[in-house]
């Protein structure tokens, strides 16, 4: 810049309007840069990944948060029943869509497992014989067994309801007549002396995701849980007032429970952390209670996995499916855990309770990340575009374990050798690859099956594939301690 230009610039900047004009030019340049940037990153609508919503009802407003999260992840809704990467079905899709779901491509994912009703059917779950499930009886099939149970436990109370969970009432065993034990009636032991907060009974909703059934992989969302309180104080107890002991749609939310409000609303803690703080205030440790809750959920799936696996085998190899459920549990005054029900397509609408929006959107977002639907390396379809792309996500070196064992595997007849590269089948490679990616993408999910690695684990009651997967996680744990839980 010569002397004349420097002199002119000094005069311009020293004038009243000079700096303002220069600032205006700077803003125009910034807007131009932003426009150019947006133009560069603009995504062709036709190449965004697609999702399709299936429901038997025209009103789908209750899926608002599902659509919101998918939109934020770059998805667009498909009007084509076959052109989609993700099928989000609110209703069980395997009857009406059976033909198309038999022909899924490898990249397509469906948010339900064939056969999941063995867990989510309320009556079937309740009459299952589990350590954490209150004794239940379906009439008239279990009538004789129920009468014997009453003889042994004459002071027990029971919740009587129809098989569709309507017409609920609480009865003593000696009040039941033959007319109460007819077809369509369902009777379950009542949990007396519940754990109360400020006098209110409640249930606890835990969100779990099943990513595989053969072998079983099960995750629990640890970012938060859903607490729902009865709107009427439990004591003095009155069996005629259902709002004292049955959690309904118009439940009392956590932010209206005084002892929890100070943590949840005033200090900003999650529902779970607010409850844990309260329990510690009462001189008890909630950690064992949560571990019992995880064990209760594992128990259900280990009881039901064979039935789900059998149904899933009729529709491919089961690798296209995942399942988001909410397990509802209740606690007694000693913090013992009881499984009450598991909800397929749990309520994810915050229309009734707007503060729950964050919980629901985080559950959805974390679920989609866990199962690989919200991939970060693409803006288009979930189809794998090349072997190089596949290897970039997960290569053989990421899934091989047990080097001392594999060095001795001269042939593949030894069962554990199936975990070695030279013995990989395409199916085993896919199982291990999905397991590896889930670990990397789990975010606020915690794996609860296969469970945390323990030296005293007994594997003989597990299926062969479950045993192999547990052994694989042990091998990963030996190489990297972050895989131990």
C-alpha cells in the first residue's frame, strides 16, 4: 500500500461514518460466508435416510417426539412402505406386514422383535414363575393351584382384574367366590407395605432395549427412570379408592412430591438421582435395589428368550430388529423389587406432562444411537457403501479376542475357536460386529446381559451362543477394562 492510499485510509477511519461503514461491510461479508457455507452443506432431500411410521390409527400425535428426534438426525419420512431405512411401528407389525418383513435388506431396522409379546403380554408375564414376579393365576386354568395357594396363605390380599387389566379391585382370599374365578379373570398377589415417599405409593419405569435374542443382548437406560405416583396418599388404606394403590394416566408427577421436588426442580437432578438422594436421607442404600431391578429384567428375558427366538427365526436371522420397552416395577418398604409389567411401544408423548419431553427425547436419541440408526458418518441411506466403509466402522482386529487360545486353534471343532478369526462364520462375524458397535454407541445405556464379568459366573444354563458371547466379552475385558461392564 503506497503513501497516498495509507493517508486516505486514515482520513476515512477518522471520520464519523468511516468505522460504521467498515463494520457494515464486515457484516455483509459474514452473511455472504454463512450463505456460502450453508450452500455447501445443504443436503439433497432425496438422499436423506428415510423412516416409515406404521400404526393402525390415523392420529399419530403421540409419536411427535419420535419424529422430532429423527428429523434432527437428518431423516425424512417415507410414504413408501418398502423404501425406508427405519420402520418405527407403534403397533405390532408382524401380522399385517409379515410378507414385506420377510424380505428385509441388511441395513433396514425395525423397532420390534417378532415374538416380543411373550414379554409384553401382561397376563403371560404375570403368570410366569419368577423370583421377582408376584404370584398370579389365570382363571379358570389355574383355579385349583390358586385354591391351594390360598390355603397356604390365608391372610393374603389379591388384585382381581379382567385379562385386559380392566375392572380392577382388591379382595381378600376368603372373600372370593366361585363367581370370581370364572373365565377371563386374572388374580395376582397384592404387594402390601409398599415403599412410600411423602405417603404416596409409586411405580418405577425402566427403559430397556433388546438388540439381539440369539444370542441375547440387553441394555438398560441409566440416564433416568420414570417415577409415577398415586394421586392419593396410601394411608389410611381403603381398597375402594383405587387412586391410593393403582397408578393411572392421571398420576402424580415427581415435581409435585415435596421431598423429591427440591432435588428434581430446585437443584435440577434427574428423577433417579432425586429418588436416590431421598433414599439415602432415610438411611438406606439404593444401589442394591437397582441391581435387583436389573436382575429382575434379566430374569424375564432368560425365561422368554427361547419363545422369542423361535418366532424370530421365522423372519430371517433376527439381526434387523430391536425393541424399546418400559418395565414397570414396584417396591416394598424394604426396597425389594417386584416386576409388574413390560410395555411394548411405551408412552413417549409429553402432551399430558410437558416436563417429560426431555426424558422421552433422550431415550429415543440414545436408543437410535445404540442400534446404529443415527450413524454419524453419512447423510444418506444406512446401506453400507463399500467394504472400506464397513472396515472403518468395525474391522476384524476390533473383534478378535483370546490370542493365547486362538494361537492353538488348528481346527474349528473346539467351540471357543468360533471366536477366532480363522473360524469366523459370516453369522458369528455379524454378531460380534454388532456387539462391538453397540458398545461404542451405547451412550447412556448400560449392558445388563451378558452381565458384568464375574469369576463365579455359571454359564451352563445359557444357550451355546449366549455362552460364546459371554466368553467374547470376557476376552474383550481382558484386553480393555472398559469392556468389563
